[in-house]
């Protein structure tokens, strides 16, 4: 079955020095009393996916359970924004321990995971877009900003209205949420839904990602598909010049009515 999801997960990682210019600003060291979170996100170009530091990402952290030898007084909750290196230092953070990490903006907003951290070590938090067998498709795939809100249809294979209508969230290529609206109809087999684009008249020209989120019974949402839609602004072109020169002239192939003379 085709399914497109956005995954937030944390892996152990060594220090990535290639993103730090030896002559420029340096990332802060991992605190000896506590641990560091370094956030990354996945982007795409013509050659495929690549990983970049996730700057200005809102991250939450909350202690859950001690592991053997745990020390530190900081159990959270922590709500912080990553710096230019994608880093957040959890000074005096309780470790070794299990912590719950999440993101509150960007493509992985609302997702979280519980994982172990070690004292004086770094954990890497990745927001990865994963398409298994293809994603969803939006029709129309291109809309004029000034004509929105506009009804669209998104085709996929796992849309559901069991716990309420799915939420359509519109993100720009930087992962900034620019609009959202609820679907108004979902097919019985979950292969399509219809909904509004909301008002996109103030956004810039470019490609936008539509994240389709199914409602869960506990009030949270789960990503059910991704689609891409182009938004453009229409500008009235200047009128074509009169090839015959109006009353003042004319070419060999210009036929025109006589000009009024007063």
C-alpha cells in the first residue's frame, strides 16, 4: 500500500564538523553536566535528498525516567529554539535517562518520541520526509493566489474521517505553515478528499507542500499524505502596441477605417 509519512526520530551521531567553518562562529560544546540536542531536516533537489541543520526549530524536551547512574537536576519541561547550528544545550539535564522530545513548528510539528540520552553526549533529532511508493496528488496542482480560497481534490490511499475531518496544512519550502483548513468530504475508501486551499492571496509565488493529517481519537493528528501545489500571482500584461500606428501611420498590410477629422 502506498503511504507517505513525515518521520521525526533521534539517532546517536558523532560531531559533524563540515558545517562549522574553522574561521567562523563555532557551535557551543556539549555541556559536561547535561547533554545537547542537534536538529536536522531533510531537503530535496534534482539529485535527491540531503540533510541540513534545522535552524530556528522549536523543540520541547521532558524527562521521563532515570537510567542507571543518572545525575543532574534539570528534568524540564524545556521549550527552546535551535541556534544557527541546529543546537540546543540542556544544561544539567538529567542523564542517563529517557526523555521525550518533540517539535512544535515545521513539517514535524506535533510529533514526539521518547529516547535515551547520555550525560555529556549529543543526540541528533531528524525531521525526515519519507515517501514509500509515491505520495499524494492535488488537483488542480496550480492555483492563482488571488482566486483563493479554491476547492481542491487530493488523491491518496489512507485518508479517513473516522474521528473528524482531516486537516490540510499548507507549508512553504522553508517549512513555515502559511494556511490550514479542514477537508469537507472524504471518500469511503480513503483514496480522495476535497477541501479548501484557504486564503493564499498574501503568499509568494512558488511551490507549497500540502500535509494531509487524519484526526486521532485523542485529538491529535497523524500525517496521511503529502502533495505539492504551485501558487502563482496573475499580473495583467501591458497591451500590445498598435502595429498599424493608429491614425498617424500604417504599414503595407494595415487596413483601417478612415480617421475622423474635426
